[in-house]
C-alpha cells in the first residue's frame, strides 16, 4: 500500500484583538445600566424612590429576594 504524503498544516491565525479604546465606552454604558437596574430593584419603595406606589415593587419582588434586599 502506498501511503499519502503528509500535507503541511496551515499556521494558526492570531485571535481577533479589540482595542480597549473601542470596548471602554460600551463597558461604561453597561455598568451604568446595571447600576440603574440595581437602583430600581433595591430602592423601589425606600426613602430615595423616584416612583410611588407598589407596582414597581411587585414587578421586582423576586429580584429583591434574590439579591438579598429586605422586602417585608
């Protein structure tokens, strides 16, 4: 039996590198959105609440328990 000649493997390509200058604004935006969400979940019927009533509280009720905020 004849054996096939081994073909050379292609060189591995370098991974895609994204500059920090392009990622930083999105990271800041994402962090700000997470802080806003944390505010609405954590402070919704507190002294600093911007929205009155219990609708927001009922909407984020399980999230409050998940994050360990006192609720009742």
